[in-house]
C-alpha cells in the first residue's frame, strides 16, 4: 500500500533465514508498535512481489545477505525487475552459486527491465563462466548505465590465472551498447591476456565514459592494448574510474601497480580531469614494482611525463611506493619541469632507492623554483614527528636536503626520528650505512632554531656514532639542547667519544643507554 517509499536498504539482514515475525513494525501515527504480521516466512519471492507493487520504489539494497543463485531466481519470479526499480545492489552475496542457466536468466531479466539503471554485483566471487552467461542473457543489451563488478574473479580464481572468456564476452557485447556509461572492473583478476581480450573490441561502447581497471595486474602489453582501445572510444574519459572536475585525485583502496599508473597518467592528460586537479594522492600504490618485484620505472615515468602539463597541480604524494634508482631518475625529470608543484612527499619504503637515486631527487629539488618540500612538510613547521616513518638512510638524505634548504623547515625546533633505521636495514651483511645520518647531522648543524633531536632506536653503531661525535665537537655550528640516543647499540668506546665531543658544548643534554652492555657499565 506504500506509495511514497523510494529507497529500501535491507543490507546485512540475513534475509534468507528471516521471518516476518522477526520484525516489529512501527505505526508512525501512534509512535507505538502494531501487532506482528502472521506470515510465517519472508521468502525472497514475496520481497520481489512487494517491490513490484511499490511503484515509487527506485533503490533496493540487498547487499551482504547471503543471497545465492536460487534466491535470485526467487526474486526474479516475484518480479523485482519488472517494476520501477532504478538501482539494485546485490554486493557481497553468494552469487558464486549461479548456474550457467541462472546467470543467463538474470542477464535476460536485466535486459528486459525498462527502468533499471544501476546494477551492483561486486564482491560475489563471480567466475568467467558467470560473466559469459550474464552477457549471453543480454546484460549489455538493456538500459543499465552503471555496472559494478569489482572484486570478482572474472579473470579466474587465481590472481595470475589470466582467463579471457569473460572479458571476451564483454568485448563482444560492448561495441553496440548505447546506454552503459560507467563500468567498474577493478580487482577482477584481469591479467595481460584478459586486458588484451577486453581491449580487442572495435570500441568500448558508444556512450561509455568511465572504466575502472585499478587493482589488476595488466602488464605492459595489457596497458598498451587498453590505451589503444581508449583512442578508438571517443566517449571514454577515464580508465581508472576517476570523476571529472575533482580538485583531489585519489584512487582508493586498490593498488595501481606500475601499469595502472600508466593508465592513470593517460587519464590525467584529459582536460576533464587534469585541468581541475590540485592534489594527486597516489601513496602506497606499488608503483615501483611489478608482480616479480623487479625495478619498474614505467609507472613513475608516465606520472612524471604529465606533471608539466598539469598546470594547477600543487601537491603530489608518492609515499610508500618503493622508489628505486630508475624510478627516481624518471621522476626527477618531471619534478624539474613542473612549474606549479610546491609539495611532494616521497618518504616511506625507500630501502632500495640507493645513494644514486637519492642524489638525483635532491638535485631536482635544489634546481626547482617552486618545490618547497620532498617530504610533505607543512609550511613553517616547528615540530616534526617522523616516528617510525620507515625513512632509512636514503629517506634521511632527502630529509637532510630539505632541512639544509630550509624552504619549509627554517623555524624547526623539534624533530623526532625515533624508530627509522637511519643506519640502514639489517640485510645479509648487516653492514652499517652512515650516509643518511652524516647528511642529517650536517643539516642539523645549520638549523639555528633546532633545540631537540631524537635519534632513538635508529641502529646507530660505530660509524654513525662517530658522525654524531664530529658534529657535537664542531665549533661555530648549531647544537640542540637535547639529543636522545637511547635504544642504539652504542659501545663504551662510542660513548666516550660522544662525551668528549660534548665537553666544550654548554647547555647540551645527552640521553643515552647502552644496548646489550652489562648493568655494571
């Protein structure tokens, strides 16, 4: 009897096992409870029938209800897609149990629906055969404009299976489609062969504006095929699901990888996205490595190549992307050419950057007229908390360059570098690397406002302790009032050198412990 209900959210209600007697219905006029209805069960066929009769209903969310293929059949029997429903969400259910016939029947029901515009089948572990059945039934011949398929195994159960049947079905059904505008295929186990199969269509539809392919291991051949398909599809605006006109571009949740970064760079070249962008946040996106953990510079090279053209871009975050020497060299070119970037954050996961990679980035920073930070520092920062930021010696070199330049750190008073393995990570050799710490103490020496420095638990051994001692012993340079060296494997000999270096310095307090030494010490 309801004639005003437009949206019904039944997400996460275990509808398969519910009964009408489980619900207490509220009478809005009396603010009390009316008697329970006597219907013994709430079959999904009845739910489908109800939606058919509520002519005002436009949105129905049945996500996370354990709905399987048989339940979908019951919904269809009830007429869930024969009414006025514009949006149906079946995300995070058990549609893996679809038979081939069931998938085809569902695709046919979607095709026959005159009202349905949005269909969400994400997080259902759908396999290639399911997608083949859906398309065969007519999924792409209906009026649906938004189709969400993310987090399904459309390329096979294993991430590297690279099955093509489902993507071939999409490629066959898309060219003449005139309704679909957005297609989400992110994290669907699409591999290089699957990408080539999907991109083999003469065009990816007549109206398709947005495809999301983030989170797939496309490989160079897959990325190249998709870029070629983009050129054949004039309506296509994005391959990464990016909205137009956004000031902040931030691919969410799923790693781009190097080849996803290539697609992203292609997106940024379009005026609908790149012209309005002010912030590009692509942290922790695995841009520096492919599936084999090799040094891949293609993603950084692609991003670097669009920096000059994005004239409104002021902030770029590439944290935690395992930048290696080749990637650093590629990125440095773009940083040097950009005329708008003021803030870049490259810290985290720099274990493989090396002295050469750090040096080329520092050189680009020093030459830039606009770039104020490589480490994401805020203007006029006085207290810098770098606790457990995975700097390592090469990140320390980037930070040191920034402190020496003083573009944003000229008023720095306190810096906490605790827990950053500045002396290098422990590898097969376990060798201590003093490059980063030497660069840092040289920067501390020209930081006149710096009063407190924590180098706690940084793996400082003999070489790094000697670098600190040389800084403390030097005259005519800046020294902090508090230097925290606790939690480092400092020997008796190192401690004597540090104490001797401090004798001539007034007002400097050293906190130190002797990790692994005896209590009698």
